[in-house]
């Protein structure tokens, strides 16, 4: 099973996946029951997203009687990692530090989380550079280092 997501998962599709990740296996009714309240989606809307997820390869559909049992083809952890990597692929590397700092300020964190981040930072400190190199195509950022 590929860890990298080849195609993007939309915000709405992620809502569906979160239900499947939580339940392990789910019918479309299980998914609809959870999301009807949260998103006020009509069953047809949820079914459209489920169909797209199957087509994109994120959901596996196992026929059982007159319905399908859905399970995830990618773990939640891998998917979240991919989404985070994708964000950093889309910004100038020079902005990564500031972006992470902003995310950190906004994020609700436990003592354990802070401990973990501190460990990573201690490690990063050993390998930090004086200046991060820009990774952009000229014309897509205002870095003066091109
Ligand atoms: Zn740049």
C-alpha cells in the first residue's frame, strides 16, 4: 500500500475518512449518521463523497449483501503527514519556520505535546543553518537570493 497520497483529499472527503478511521469499517449509513448532524449533508451528498474516495483509492469497498462495507486504504497518521508535507511543498522554504511558529501558537497542546516538540527543537538546534535556502521558481516568491 502506498503511503503517499497521489491525489489530494478535499476537506469534505476528509470528513468522511475521519468517520471510517474512527470506526475501522463503516457502511454508508454509519457515515451518514455521523455527518448528518455535523455537516447537515443529505445522504446523497455523503454518498457522492464516498464514491469519489473509492475512485481516488482512499476507501476500499467490500460488497456485503445489498450494501458496501467501507474501510480506509490509508492510515490517518500517514494522511495527516502527507497533508502537512503538501503544505510545506507549496510555500517557500524560507517561510517554513514562521509558518510552523504560527501553527504552534494556534495549536491546543498538552504538556506531553510540548515535551515532544521541545525534543524535536533541541535536535533541530544542532543542525540549524544560518539561512534557509529558497526553493522557489523565480517569479513565485520575493526572495532576493535567486
Ligand atoms: Zn522562495
